[in-house]
C-alpha cells in the first residue's frame, strides 16, 4: 500500500513556544501513524524543530527556497541550507507565493530543480482560482503548471516530486472543495502525468490542500486518487492536527 502523507504548513505563524507546543502535541499521533507526517515551520524555527523531532517520526519541510544556489542574494535561503538543517521536503509554488510574490511557472520550475539537486522532495503546489474554476479553465491551468515542471525537470523527476492540489478558492477560506471535486482533479493530475510516462503512477503522490479540518479529512483520505492532505490553519492546533493524522486509516 502507498503511504499517505499528512503535511502541515504553518505559514508565517507562531513563535518558539508555539513551535514547541505543536511538536509536543502531535508527536504521539505521528509516532502511531503508518503514514508520513511532515511539518513545515517558518525558516527561523527549522533548526529548533529538527532537534525536537529527532526521536519522533515527524519529518521536516520548509515553506519556500531560493531560486539560486549560493551567493549575494540577501534574505534568501538556499536548498542546500534547508537540507543542511534537516529538511527532507520543501513546498514549491504555493499559491501565496505565486499570487503575493509573483512566482511564475518558470521560477517554480527553477526552484524545483534546485530542491531535487539538493536531495529535497519538492511538494509542488498547483491549483486554480475561483474565476478559473467558474469559467471551466481548471484543466488548462493545472496542465500548464504541471507541464512547466515536466519541461524543465523531465517526467522522471516526478518519481521524487509530490504534487499538492490546492484550489486557491479553498485556501484559508473555510470553503473546502468537495471530496468529489478534489478526487476528479486528482484523477486528472494522475492522467496528465501518466500520459508523459506510464512509470509515474505507482510512485506518484497527490495531496489535497484547502481548508482541511478534522471533520472533513477522512472524506478526502478515502478517495481513490487522494494520497494525503496539506493542511494550513488546522496544522497550528496540535489536537486538531493530531485528529487529522489519526483520520487516515
Ligand atoms: C495551505 O496554505 O497550504 C492551506 C491548505 O491552507 P488552509 O488549510 O488554511 O486552507
């Protein structure tokens, strides 16, 4: 059976005390899970988190990385640095990065390459806006976002890339996509990547993200094409995130 993934994106929230509290509060659930449990704290708490999760099954991810390898890029954090402090994963192309910081498909592909070259597993976020969904353009949007990475990294790179479908209209809005809608899009993502290579399917993981809660997580997890969840707001509440972890069979 393919392992599922429950990943928590803390975004720009919390402080040292919160970080310690979340880690302590989810450790039991993570240790009892058969699946992969990942947290993505802000950069400045990564080293602390790495130390605190050492004796647990929790894994570490970052929320972003630089599009350059090394050098005079004030304020940036490289893929190598993330690997150095113990990250195994990194979010790439989160819709907040695309929308608020102007990250293009090309930039996202460049970051994906750097993550892979440094041994990190990119969690590549794709998803349509409300307007794009309402005008039935979601397939085109997601195809463009995926194929940009395929073109720059090659389809085989998807053996080491996790895809996260995060409809922009469902992120932080409390308006989650129905399990049926999410499953339909996930099936489309599987189809799009499988058209490029039949080897991809067995190792591919596609997570759903967008207002996941302890109440709706089990519905997503039971869908054929949903291999896990990427959780924002609810990952800041240790008891709720633990329930989400436990909702995966
Ligand atoms: C996210 O930011 O990746 C996310 C899914 O946020 P939320 O769960 O708060 O909608």
